[in-house]
């Protein structure tokens, strides 16, 4: 008997440990527990309500019987009594249904919040972990890259080895791009450390285009920049220059990667309204299918791994980082795509140099995150679709 107790105690302790350390088990147990509490509460409400209904109907019946038969007052015919009982029943059932619906909504919200919180915390620690790892990897990676580049300067090296070293530098550049993207995770968890200032988005676009032009030239892709300035300068935004550079870089790189030879890319900045600037990166590329458009903002999501590699894409982090950075700026990102025709990424940001614009991080209470899909386009292969994500301006 003692053996059974011991095993039972071990099972309980094991479960308690798992509950403490496994956020998903915690979420599951919390859901089951809260659902049970909810079911008991509903049963109590239904029980009390039906007891009350039963009492009211019985009392009304007794009163009518007394009036009609015992006291002989002739208070009404059975039809009228039945009608009165019916209205009591309807009134009570309406109240019961209303309370159940109300309780379901409130409990649904509470259950959602409580049970999702372990998963939310786990996601946060995951981001922190990724950020820390990226930070640790950055230094050795840059040392290896510098050493390789210095070795390449030596003209006495065998051309075959030189070729290998050159391709190593290319791969190291790709790795450091991924590391930079991963490092952004830190800014999502510590947004208070990100400095905001007036930034000339036009200048950032120019510098990114300058960096990526060789890549576009290799595929004969034309890049057209347009800066609308109806009344004064409309490309100054309120944000963090590094983050904005990363947003533009990732979007433009995607457009170059996923646009076939001889295509074109248009980058535009223009006023959206008095307080916001609209950045648009539009390409004539392969586009994104509807089923994938839902998921492109997920970290590590690539439409097709082989397609991604073949087009020069990487880890599937680019758009996840872009959407997080847009959120950090309390902006909004919309992706529109027509498979076979092209993709248009639109980012709305707070304009700079406007006294009315405060630090966007203080606007937390006003904004809300939105992820939605626009199904307004007609059916057919050439349909336009869009996914919206970010804080509504
Ligand atoms: N302009 C675009 N045209 C067509 N497909 C796109 C475009 N932008 C993104 N995609 C698709 O969305 C997926 C996710 O894009 P994302 O930038 O997050 O990852 P990636 O480009 O594969 O890798 P990374 O950006 O980390 O190097 C890509 O794999 C690609 O298939
Ligand atoms: Mg990308």
C-alpha cells in the first residue's frame, strides 16, 4: 500500500514540476480548470433561475386557484391564466438566456487572457533568448569576417583559395544580416531603450538603394524612387533610424529577391494625411498566394523553402522583423499581392517635425494591433489580396 502512495506522490510531484516549467501544459490545465469553474457557475445560475421560475409559476397558479375556486371571485378564465403563466415563462427565460450569454462572453475573455499568458511569456523569453544568442554570435562572426577580408588582400594567395575565401565572405555577410535581424528582437522586448527622433526617410531610402543596387543590377531590375513633396518635406518621420533602415532594407531586398530579371521596383514616400507618411515598395515580381499572405509575418515563415533560397531569400525573418519594427513605431503595414504580377508593401508612419506628434510610445493606450485580410477582390487567378498588420493610426 505504501508503494502505491509513494508512486502517487511521485506522479503528483512530477506533474507539478511539469506544470511549473511547461507553459503549454499550464495553459491547458488553466483552460480545463477555468472551464470547469465556468460550467459550475452556469449550472448554479440555471438552477437558481429555474427554481425561481418554478416558484413564480406555482405561486401564480395557487393564487388564481384560490381566487377562482376557493374565494369564488371568478378572477378569469383558464385561457387568461395560461397566457399570464406563458408571459412569466418568456420573461424568465429571456433573463436566463441573457445572463448565460453575458457570462459566456465575460468568461471567454477571462479564460483567453489567463490561459494565453503562459504562452505569451514563453514567447517573450524566446525572443529574449534569440536576442542574447545573436548578441553573443556577432563578435566572433565579425572577427572571422575581418580576418578573411584581410587575408584576401594578400596577392600571393592561390586564386582557387581566394575564390573560396570570397564565397566565405559572402556567406558571412548573409549570416551577419540574419544576426542583425535577430538582434532586433531585443528592441521588441525593450522598446524603452529605442531612441526616437526626426528621421529623413528619403535619405534612408537613398542609402539602402545605394547598397542594394548591385544586387538589382545583376538581375537588370530598375529601381525608381519617388518622393512626393506637395507642400514642403513629407518624408521626415518620427522614428528610430536603425529600425527604419531595417524596414526599408528588408522590404526592398524582398522585392529584388522575388522579382525576375528585367522587372521594376517603385519606392515612394508621400503624405498620407497631415500627421502620417506613407512608404510604398511596389514590385513586378512573382507575388504571394492568398494562403501564404496570411502567414508571411510569422517568424521563419517562407512561402517555399526551395523558392526562397533560389531567389536569394534567407531565414524567413525579414517580414516578421519589419512588422515588429512597424509596431514599435505605432505604424501600420499592409501587404498587397497578385500572384504572377507583383507585390506592394505599404507602411504608414508618424510624420516628424509636427509639434502635435508626441513620442509614439506614449500613444500605447490609443493604438491597437490589427491583423486582417481583405477579401474584397473578385475571385480568379489575378485577384488582389492584402494582409494588414500593425497599430491602426
Ligand atoms: N516582394 C515579395 N514578392 C514575393 N514574395 C515575397 C515578397 N516579400 C516576401 N515574400 C515571400 O514571403 C516570405 C517571407 O519573407 P521574409 O522577408 O520574411 O523572408 P525571406 O525573404 O525568405 O528571408 P529573410 O528576409 O530572412 O532573408 C518569403 O519567403 C517570400 O516567399
Ligand atoms: Mg526577406
